[in-house]
């Protein structure tokens, strides 16, 4: 066995390998389980977590002030009654999609390369959805009555109004959150067991033991595991499409020029996966370097993700184009005015910025070297993240600020509280992410072992 | 299937790796699994139970204060006045037929009789006092609607809703208490299908379930 | 409200909140219950009576309506009158007498006054003077007379910062029913006139298609800046005052020597609009000739006396007198012979040492007089006493300040511009220890104190019929005293020369045409500061600028460009002997040769609401009382002042929003509901409420905005929140301004909720807080709203308003006494909007159903409809083809705003009809 290891080690590293050279089942397990099990944890983790926690406190402050004073502390007004809250909601929920896309759809499509990143991206999904979920609640004028959006037998004899996309949202997002959580946790079970077995202190052994629901890895467990995993993947797949379609409908249902458009659902889904992959890259690239996981998240992974980025980027670009085309082709004076106003109006700056970020920047990925250079990819991903946020800003704000009656046109000026709420959610997101890396395996060990090249006579 | 192969190998591997600790004393007792199952099932049950309890509580007479007499400055008995003496409700609640508010009898109204009868009973002292000092009586509300509900007595009476429909068997109440829950659902039940409660049977009901019929 | 929301659904955290019922010990005559009661009274508009009906709920006046019996109201009111009810509950009202800075009692004052009185009595009142505003009140005049009888040496002066409406005791009244051609020379007679309501009604009736047999009238306006009257003009010229004087001269010439050449003299005199101006004069002269005597030349006291004499003669020559123009003795006491003149006379007297004791009754000359000349003089008065509802600038400089009663608190009497007298009937006992002017006058000379009630009755019982008591009841009930009786009261003595507030000719030498003039005009909302402490009036968008909580120096576009000034830039206005810093605002349709400086702002002692907003133009106005001032230059300071305007944009961007048609063009037939829709049609079995708004009739007077605010408990939000576009008005007046050969054209478009059949707001609300009613109302249920604001985004008309913060007054504020008990006060975070005054609809339906009948047409009026002086807004039942609203909607041209969205609004518009002179292109 050890001899075989050395053989592999001597092999020249294959640039297209999804696993670094010299990896064995043991090394995979050891290297990955080291992250959560190592004591004491490296300094950079503490620094990072402290920063994230500070931002989280900022969020708490912003929310407390919001509940004391009301949504008036934000820049929203009439006509622009939706502001950052909705922009951020759409942005975060979009980011979540990459996770589900990778773990579910790519799984069903037998894309082996998903293996090393799916665990991490699923976690990302959960935390992004957590951030997204905050905003619809916070943006309500009377959040204390949020439960009126749920159908329950109240003493008023009233029910929610099911024609409203906001009610669909409630169901879409909560379902999405639940399924993602379960999917993620089921995937964790074998690894939790491994951690239990490898943990040094009895305390941690017990904790991981309880979390792993007494997983012993016998054939029966595995059979159930596979079934459940497959079913959940099947369940999650339509959700990838449905959730953001419905978010898209929040706008498409309205008759506001710039919102009222049939392209929105698919266009939103593409955008979601686009921004999602951008966020994955933004997080994975530093992760693999600081934790030296380059053997598991290889340049090949990055390149593949870069390709997805480009593809979805073009879908989004098409979305922009078709918006303008429809506006022009419809001949509707309001739609036409809106398109014009986007390009040369008061918010033209934001629009052109988004075009640069979302359409122009990714084009450098045509160059193979850029696709394989972590640094370049990291920058591109960051820019795309910004761009996708701007896209939502443009959709929400510029559509509202000049609609039908010129007499009620207005401008939107975000306040300090808009910004601190937005930045605060980064705190929530990152803090959760740090904790995840700290206590759970960021890469699916059980599945990674499957990537270790097998030698003859090894398989049963 | 490949995944299974991989993982059986995987487990074998990891077991080897942890040879020293794992084999000896077990981490959990044998009952652990059962406990876990019970706990999970219990949790699910508990959630449902709480939900149901909440529902029942908010629909209970307790929450709606139905049948609970309210302290009053004067021990006034509707049973005696409305029941035994058969005094018409409108004798005291004068505006019930032409105003939103049914009207509470002024002290003057009480004194129309009680300047003659039971004048010196202890029970009536607050009324006498009020009349002498021209200081109004402070009654405590029994039927209490939220400020955003605009209930109009006159139209209900005009449409043939009897007092007892909403106020319960008032003529048998020695101490006055709320007769019905007066929740919105309770109001709507009648507004959706009033005829069972009405003396007159043909009325326009379309607008009765408009929100602005009661809220503006 | 806290408790009220507790029971909403299962959200309640406490069970039945304990509340009390406190019945009367003895029932009041008025009865009980939630229904409001109405009492006839009269509001003093610049001293003239405006008949009103005051709605009271359990003893609190809450809302003011017009009195249909009153000739100067005709059932309508205006913004100022509507807002006056709020002043009654103003927390800043003075509540006790003040001796210098310290509070005192009336006893203190009487004791302090007694010795001074005896001293004065010995001198027959020598050295004593009383300053009042010119009044029409028989009782007040009677008391003044009594004082002057008792103390022959005492003097009575009158001061008003507002306009005066007579020339040496003769007032000119117009009957626009009989006027085909109306010319206004800087006279905003549709708004800024005691008879404005009557004028508006009559003027507009001649412009509407419906029941107008005499055919449309035509209005020419020449004015320095855009006024609401100018905005409705068929032909308008923006001219500086001097140019207007020239214009009048030209007309004079045109009709004087019979020569028909109107134009020649000053063709191209003021180059920019020379040609337009000549065309204007020609058309005008032709029309006047053609239509005489059915013409009216309306002037105002901003013109100097020469011009007004000319116009007076023209009326004679055109034979208009007795047709459309009526001259009669002035009703107000401006030129009453017993008065010793105006503020200037008083100041002279003080400086001559002739006044040692001065009573200032319900006027604020320290603030509202030019250049504070009076303030300096006041220091030299040994003993000054001020009576007023607030401790204002004057009060602070007087030795004593006495709290005055609000007109809804005390008895009085007034006469309307056209003469009709009314009794001012109070609805409440004075909230604080206050008295009115007449009572003070008795106190001055030590006449036995009388209740205000007795004084008024005494006035009217003199030489009254035997049936006085019945008459009295009848007058109170009707709100008017029949003219026959009224005329028997206090004859107006007329005199030749009374000092006048009209501008001195000296400031207007013809040579000064090209110099820039600063014109001092009353603020359209708060006048000369009377409304300063009234948040409703402060937050009411001013016509054309839509500014709130501020005044600004108004410049024409050209002037501003020339000085490279933008809205909000602070400029320094330099005159010969003074200068003023003021932020500027650019307005359309203003003469390039003048700057408008609105008065009434820059108050320092108006109260917590009114203090420190805007700049004080009085401090800059010429000391001689003229209303204009030649400017040396206008300097740009580089500073900025945050001015807040509620109006996004004044152009229509080529969209078909507010339609304008010429009378001779055939209006399009109203489009039937042929548009297809995916939504099922609702079938209405009972009433179908709808509204029609006639843009021809709308003068943009803003009365509906305040009426709605008063009726529906709409909060004010303050300047900062308005600057963030969060004003709460349920009905707004959109204005679209364009330049035409006939001058600046303005279209006012009132926009309430459209109550769409296919309402976009309804289907996006997640909790069904806004739904469609069985009678076609688009209902907004505040207490179900969770505040997602989706409905507002989806409303193409943007008529929904959101409580972004807690906009309610602090708990326990006296202002709550004004609130309408039949409308919920909205919580923080809920959406609200126009409901078609559904509380009135319900009240009406309940009343009808109690009487087993259907609601009569016109029985239910929305607040905006009821207040409207020109009947521009009509509301009613569309299912009744004979209802007024149905008939309106059948008129040609009836259209829905943004009809292409197929929202099928219940509120539709009739286009604005104009009648431009044929000489000029449309």
C-alpha cells in the first residue's frame, strides 16, 4: 500500500487533475479533518472571525435602531418605496443558488469536479439565505405582524392574499432554506462520524457522535444515505429554478416599467447562478491557499467554475439586451423612456458600472491563463459580485424613481443605516462561514476519498 | 454503485486510522439510539402541541373574557331591571336606535325612579352621590372593541338584530358580563350570513363584508 | 391606539384593556352619540365674514364646512378657513395674561390698569390710542365708538399688512355672471380677495360646458408674477408694475379719443415680448369693444391710484357699471372717519409724543410692518398692552400681553364683502382664560364688563323687530342676518382722504422701467404671518413652486440665468438703503424686471411651529409702506439654502396626462369600457361610487388638500421628512406648466386615489390589506397593513402615502381634540390613501337605510368636493344615470388618467377648456 502511494507521488502532476498528486484515502481524511480538529486554531482564523463578528454587531445595532424608529431611517420614500432592503435580498438569495446548483444539479449530472467544493458551497448557500431572509422581515413597516403572511386559522377569519408574489416568496424561500439545510446535513453525516472517530477529546467525540446520529458506515447506512441524497438532490434541483423565478416575479408581476417583463424569471435565475459562482470563487480561492487545500480544490476546479461564470455571464448579458429590445419593440412610451432614463438618466453611472462589471470584465476569461490564475479569477469574481449588486440596484431604483406621472418623480438617497444594514449582513455571513470552517469539514471527505485514483485489484 | 464502493473503503480506512481509541470503551450507552429517536419524535410532537394550545387559548372564553363579570361602581343588575321589571333597553340606552353609541344612562335617568325608591339603600349611594355632587359615575367597559372598529348600534337595531344576539342573555345577568367573544371572525360569521340572526330577513348583504364597513 | 392594535388577530399580548364609560350626570340638549353636529358661524377673512358650518364631535369643533346660505361662501371654503380649526387647539396659544416676561392673572391686569384709567379719564383719554385691524364687526365698531364717545381725546388707528379693497371708502364688486370679457391687472381675484369664493364660483360657471348658456367668458391677465388667477387666463402677459401702468394708459388712449389704434405708442417698448404684448393689447381692445358693457376690469391695490382711477373711468365709458361692475360704500372700516389713520399715522403721533398709552388689539405690527419702524416707535410708548391669541413679536415688546379668544370660542359678528352680516357663534367655552377685543375695549374705559354674548345681542337688539328672539335663533340657525336688518346697523361714514396702503407714486417713476423691482407679496398660504404657526398651512405646497415650510425670492428663468443662480442659491438683494439675503427659486411666467419677495416668514415669536422658517421680507420692505422697492443689484453669495419642493417635475414629457382643449374644438366622446382585460369584471348590485374632476374648473386653490387633511386626520411630517419625499397629503395638485403664444399655460390636476376597477395595488398586497369593495371602492385597511409598500410601487398614480416613521403628535397633545373620531389614526409603518371619505359614505348609507330609502344624489359629499369653490370635484353613485357624477362623466372629453394601463379608474377627468382670443394663435 505504501509502495503504491510512492508511485503516485512520483507521477508528474496532471494539470487537469481534480485531485493533487500523492493523495491517498488516509491523506485526504487527515488533511481535511485537520481543519476542524486542530487545536489551537491558527491566528488568521481568530482575526477573520473578530472582524466578521464586529460587522455582525453593526448589524445588530442597525436592526435595533430600525425597530426603535421604523423603516423611515432608511432612504426609501414615495415613489421609491423599495430600496437597499430588497436589493440586498435579491442579491443574497441569488448568491445562495450556486451552492444548490453545484451540489444538486451537478451531482445529478455526475460532474465529479463538484465533489471538493459542494460541501463548502452548500454551507455558503445556507448562510446567504439566512442573510437574504432577514431583509423581507426588516423592510416591513410593521415587522411584528410578519406572521400575517402565513396561512393559519386566526381569530380574524382572514388569510393571506395568494395572488401576491410576496406570499409565494414566503413559501419559496422557506422551502428552499429547509431543503438546503437537510441536504447539507445529510451530506455531513459520514464526515461527522469520521470526526467523531478522529476527535481526541471525549467531549468532542460525544458532540460529533450526537450530530452524526450514530453513523457507523455499514452497508445499510450507506444504502439509505444514497437514496436520501439522491432524492434530496432531486428535490433541490427544481428549487434552484423556482426560488429565483419567484423572486423575479416579485418584479415581473408589477406593472412598473422596467419590472413588468416576461424575461425576468429565467434572467433572474441565470443572474443568481452567475453571482453565486462569483461568490464561490471569492471565498474558495483564499480558503484553499490559507488552508493549503490546493490538492483538493485544484486549478482545474477554478477553471471549470470560470467557464460557468462566463456562460451565465452571457445569459445575463442577453437578459439586458432583451430588456432594451422589448422596450423598443413594444413601442410603449413608458418602457422606452425607462430604457433611455437608465442609460442617460440620473442613475446612468450605476448602469454603465454594472455593464462593465457584468459583461466586459468576465471576457478576459477567454484567456486560458486568466482562467487558471487564482488572482485574476479572484478579482473578476469580486467585480462580478459588485456588478450583480448594481444590477439589482438598477432594476429596483431606476425603475421606480421615474414612472408614469412626472409630478411624482423622485430620487433615492441611501442613508448610513441602509449601508450599515447591508455591511452588517456580511458580518452575519462571514461569522457563520468562519464557524463552519472551524467546526465542520469544509470538504466532503467521504466523497473526496472516491476521487483518489484506484489501483488494480483494489476494487471488489 | 461507485459512491458505495468508495465509502465502504472509506470507513474501513478511517477505522484503521483510529485503531487505538475507538475499539475500547464505547462512546454512548446502548440506549443512546432509542433516546435519540424518542427525543426527535418528542420534539415534533411538542411543536404541534404548542401550536394547538395557542390556537385554543386565543379562541377561549378566557382570552375573550366572555362571561366574566366586570367590577362596577354600582351593583347594577340587568336581571332585575331588564328581566324582572321588564324595563325596555331603550329606556336607559337612549341613542341605540339613532346613533353609533347605544348611550349610557345619565345619573339623571337613574334618579327618575330612584329619587323615589330605594333612595337610602347603601347600594345606591354612588348614584345619589353623583346626582348631588353632579359628579359623573365611572362605569367600567364590558364590551370593548378596538379603536379601529367602527360599530354602529343604530343600523344593527334597524336591521333587526336583537340586543341579545351580541350581548347574550342580558336579562338574566345579575352582574353584567360580555356575552359573546366579539372577535372579528365572530362578527364576520354573521356579516357573511346574517339572516339566522335577523328579525327582518331581506337585506342587502354584499357590502357587509367590505373591510370599510367596520374599518375606516 | 396602542390598545386598539392589541386585539388585532392573535397578536394581542394583553386581554381586554380596561376602559371606562363616563356618562353625563345630566344629558346635554344637543344629545349624545358619535354623530357630528353642525353649527353655523362665520370666519373672519381679513375682517370680512365668510359663512361657515362647524362640525362638532362631543363638544369639540373638528371640521369646518362652507355655509350654503352665505353669499360669500355658497357652501365652499378655502385652505385658510379650513386650517383655522387647528389654530384653536394650537399648543402655543397664550393661556394667561403676561406682565412682561412673567405670567399674571386678569385681576392683576385690572388692578394695574385701574389707576391709569382714572388718570386718562381725567384727560378725556388724551394720550390714549388703540390700534386694531380694519374690521366689519358692528359690535366691535360699536364698542370703539363707545370708547371714543367717552374719551373724546382718545385715538383709534387701524393697521393691516394685508390688502385693502376700497378706494377712499368705495369698494368695487364684480358680477362675473354678466362679464364676457374679464381683465385682471395684477389682481388675484380668484384667491386673494374676500369675495374670492363667490368670484371663483361665478367665474368658472361661465367656463364650464354644463349648464352654461351664456357661453364661455374670456380672461386677460397682466401681472408681474404667476398667480392662480393668471394661471387660468386665456391670454396672459408677464409685466412689471410700470409696464402694467403703461398698458392701462394705452387702453385709456384706445378708448379715450375713440381712436381704434391700441397698439402704436409702445410697440416693441419692452423688446422681449413686445410683439406678444401688442397682439395682447389689440385682442383685448377688440374684445372690450365687442363685448361692452359686459366686461370687467379688475384691479388691485398693488396698482397705484392713478391707474385705478383710469380703470374706474374705463368702466364708466364701457358702461360696465351696473352690469358686471358694482360700486358701493366700503364694508370694512379702512376709511372710517373716526379712525385717525394707519400705522404710519400712529408712528408719527408716537414720535410727536402724542401717544403715551397704546392698546394693540389682535394685530402684530411689530412683525407685520415695513422695516420695523413701528418697533422703534413702540419703545417710546409709556404703557403698551397687546391682545392676541399668541405671544407674538408685538406681545414681547409690550408691557402687558392679554390672551385673546379664538373665534370658535367667543361671540361676535361680521359682515361679508357684499354686505351680508353674520353672527359669529362659538362652539366651545374658551379653552383658556381668554377674552375678545370688544370686552377689552369696555375694560379700558371701565364700562361695566359684559359677556361677549350679551354685547352681540345688544348690538342686534337695538332697533330690532319685536320678534328679536325668534329672529336671533333664526340667524344663528341660518348663519346669516337678512340684509334688510344688517343695513340698519352702524352706517359707514365716508371721508375723502384716508391714508392708504397703496404704493406711493414716487417709487414708480416711468424712468425706472428697466431697473429691477422687488415686489412684496403676501405668502399664498400663511399671508402676512397669520398662518405661521399652523402646520397644515406650512406644509401645504405653494402654488407653482410647491415649496413648503419656507419662502423664497422668486426669479424669472431669464433673470436667474443672467445671474447664474439656481434654485436654493442664496442671493443678496441690494436696495438704496438696505439689503437682504434670501434663497431664490425660479418660476415660469414672471416678468424679468422683478423679484417676488413673499412676506410672512422669518418669524421669531410665532410659536414652536412657525419660528425660524424662511426670511423676513418686511425687514427689507420700504418704510413708507410701499409694496415695491427698486433694487440696485442682486449678488450671488455662493451659499445654499435647502428649499423643499414636493413637486418632482413640471413638464408632461409628451405624455397625455392633463388635457387642454380649446372651446371651439370638438371634444372627443368619452371612450366606452371596450378594452379587453384578463381580470373578470365585477358586477355591482348596489351603489357604484365614482368621481369626476373638471380641469376647467380647478383653480388650483389647494382648499381640497387641507379639507382632506382635516377630515382624515392626516399628519404633517415637517420639512426634513418632506425633503425625503414623505409628505402625507391624500390629494395633491399636480401642475404642468408650458409656454404658449398666449403666455405661460398652467394646468392644475388634482390627483386623489383613482379607485381603479382593476387596481394594481390590490393584487400585490400579501395580506389583503387593500381590497375591492362591493361598491367599487379600493379599500385600504390600516390595521391589516404590514407595510411591504408593494402597493405603492405598483400604483401608477403614486397616490399612496406611507407612515415611514411615527408621524402622530405626541400623546396628550391638544391637537388630538381636532381629530375626526370616525377616522383611525394611523400607526407607524402602515400605508394610507384617499378613501373617497368612506366614513362619510358609511354614515350616509346608514342614515338612508335607517330611513328605508336609498342614498340621495348629493347627500354624501367627499371633503374635497364639499370644500371646492368651483365645484370642480363631483362625487356620487355611477349606477344612478341621473346622478350629477354620471352626467359629468357623459360629457364629451371625459377621460381617465393613464387609461392605456387599463386600470379603469373610478376617478376621471374633464379636459381643461381654454378660450384664447382669436387674434392670437392657440
